[in-house]
């Protein structure tokens, strides 16, 4: 009985010649338009393309890094419509018409964003791999606090939101630094927050 079942299963499989003639289906694509670092960009993308891959592979903006590709390290953090996101976990087609800021859009070597300058001053980077995501996340974190968005460690939801070390550490916990520059990152963010106050 087992032999008959195996023979029937084998007969149901396509032959090698039949399998070779079946061409793989072409990927489904769509036109996507968004503003990246102040510039309107239009791409024709495979629907499965992540926002990170669209930026790195299609727009050649390689500052945002592919670390874990699972949303666990934060190296790919970008600011989309004013909120920080893990660009590896979202599809580019989901952001039609969005305003996207990558590390390249925050500042340039001759005109650094205050957060970039503070990271340099406080040695908030070491190998530098996670730094673009850390800086984008840091900018967005300070905006979250300014907007009064609470975190897990916010003690009083009725009081004005404060930039504290505990708030910074909690909110930045999704951005991993394998070199361990965390205390320097907190110092950099605290300095920028003080400048804004």
C-alpha cells in the first residue's frame, strides 16, 4: 500500500522538463512617490521592498544601516511623517506621499544638525554603524517628549513632560549600540534637549 501511495505522489509531481519550462512569475510592482530629505522621489518598486531597501538600494542613501533586519537593533531608524520607525519592518509602498528623513537629511559634514554635533562632542559613536539610527531616533525622542507623549517610565501623566535620563534610556532602548556608547549618547541628547529648552 505504501508503494502505491508513493508512486501516486511521484506521478503528481511535475517532470524535470515541465518544471524547467515554467518561468517564475515576474514581481508585482507599483509606483511609489514620497518626499525624502526634502526632495520628491518616485520609484517603481516590487511590492515586497522595505523602506530601508528602497532608500539604500534605489535612492543610494546608505546612511541608514541594515543591522538585524528584524526590527530589533534600530540601525535602520528613519523619521517618517515626524515619527521614528524601523525602516526594515515597513514596506515602501505603505508610505505613499510620506515625508521621510534619513540621516542624510538631518545635516551635512559642513552643517551638522545639533544632535549630530552633540554626538561628535560627547563621543556618542564608536564604530559608527548604529549612529545614523541612534541620531534619527534621538531627534524623534526629543520631539516625542516635547509633544507630551508618555513612555513606560513617565511618572506623572498630568505633569509637563521632562527630559530625564530615565526617559531617554527608556525611549532609546530600541536602538542597540554594540560598542556600548550609551552613556555618551544620553549626554549628547541631554545637551541638545537643554539647548532647545
